[in-house]
C-alpha cells in the first residue's frame, strides 16, 4: 500500500474510480441503446457519442489540477472492467497502452497549454482504445478480405477524434460555469426499484471465479476453433448454462441480436463478393463465436456479486492502486442497473416506453432520462473532489 500511496493519493484513487464508473455505466447505456435501435452491434453507430463521453470524463478527471498519471491508471482500471464484464482479454493491454500514451501526450502538451493537452490526450486515447477492433475483424472474417468491414473501422477515426475533442470542450465549459452543489455529499447515489431478481446469484469466491473464467474462455476458445460441430456444442453449453442461472429474456435478446447482425453483415458481404459460402461462413463468428461471449457476459453481470469479485481480486494480490478504484466501479454497477430499470418504469408510466422501439420515437427523451441523473451526480463528484 505504501508504494500505491507514493504514486496516487487516496482522493486520486477515488476520482479514477468515479471516472471509470462513469465510462463503464454511461458507455454501456449508449452502446446498448444504439444496438437496440439497429438490432445488432456496430461500433460505428456508437463510437461518436461514446467518444464525447470519454473526452468529457477525461477532462473532468484531470481538470485544472489533476495529475496525468490518473489517466494512465484509468486505462488499466477500465481494461479490467471490460475483462471482468465481457471477458475480452485482448482489450486489457489495448486500454493500458491507450491510457499510458494518452497520459504521456497530455503531460507533454499540457506544459504549453492544458486545454490543448486535454483535447489531444482524449483524441489519442479514443484512437488507441479502438485498436481492439482489428482483432475482432480478423476473427469475424477468419482473416479473409471484407473491405466494407475495414471501411467501417476507418470511418470511426474522425468520429472518435471529433467526439473526444467535443467532450473535452463541453466539460471545460461546464466546469467554468458550474455552481458548486452543497447537497452533493448528502444526496443518495441511486434508488432501488424493489424488483426481485429471479436469477441464480452466485455466492462465494469459487462460483464467482468459475463464472469469470468461463467468460474469458468464451472469448478465447471459440476463436481458435473452425469446426461448426465443436462451436455448436460450446454455444449450446453456454446457452444451457445461461438458462440454468435463470436468464430468459436476456438470452432471447442476445440470440436475436446475433442473428440480426449476421443478416446485416451477410447481406453486405454478398453484395460485395456475390458468394453465399461467405455469408454462411460469417455465421461461424457472428453466431457461434460471439453468442457464447454475449451469454457468458450476461451471466457474469447478472449473477456474480461485486463483493465476491473484489475478494477474488484481493486474493490474487492485485495492487491497491488498481483494486480501490476498481472496487468503486464494481459496487456501482448493480446500483446503476437498478436505477436504469427505475428510469424505464418512469418512462413506461409516462407512456414513453413500450419496448426497445421507443428509442426510435423519443431517442433524446429516453436517453436523457436514463443518463441525466447518474451523469450529473458523477460529474459533480469529480468536480467537488477536484476542488
């Protein structure tokens, strides 16, 4: 702990935890909202709004007095969040490099002009954070030539850079005009919906470890297999496991999303290559490889208690400099999910929510209702701590 205290003050660890929570929760809402509107996952659809969020969070985290090493730590913490939530192991080194390089750029340019340093650091962070996409493309296409998929990734670059810069600009203007809220320390973090969960929640270190390992395996083993039979058996196993944990509606949504994504990308592939075999081959990745990842991730998020994850990481002797902010994120995610469900109930009572298609009818109102309260709270916390 002494080495951690030498690098980071307790208030800085708390700030990094708040920033990582803001990115994890609000970023998830943005990604899920865009996925629901499109019917399948497509990073081009959400990279712009997500970049605005990331840029704003980085500006709030560093502010006028924060140390740039907090940005480097943010990359490590958020990478671990992705590993624990989604099991995508290769994003951990990607996020670590993104945080380190962005912090180095921000510290160098910030010596001349802090605002410019924040903008360039945020833009660099976004570009580097998106470098996990080529790995996904390689697995999705089996190394084959699919120009439209690569074109989508290159189209993300200007959206990521512009979004990050806009996010920094918004945060800087908000901080300059902000009136301190004296009630921030007393207001409740989130409210519970009172809805009882029917899922089979894991209790104890061993069940939590098994489910997290299963999530990482789901992201690793299917990528190494080519046999439809082997991949089908793995997918069936994860499907049975998800059903056993009590997940029903989430499983249905995951299956529909995988099939819809296969249809969209299959049509694009056929339009370019006029080869039905390529369309069928895409099912190996978009259904048989990515569906186990989605199912395993849903199981971890829905059935593993944050306290067990924290205890497990402590047992693995994770550095306190990483464990403390990561604990903040893990404890906030379940409360955030309850808050989101409560917001949806409010929208349903007002007649503004009748299912995912409501995002098409009132996207601004729905997303603002879901995000306004947590964004305001976390932004105020970062601003108060900076003061």
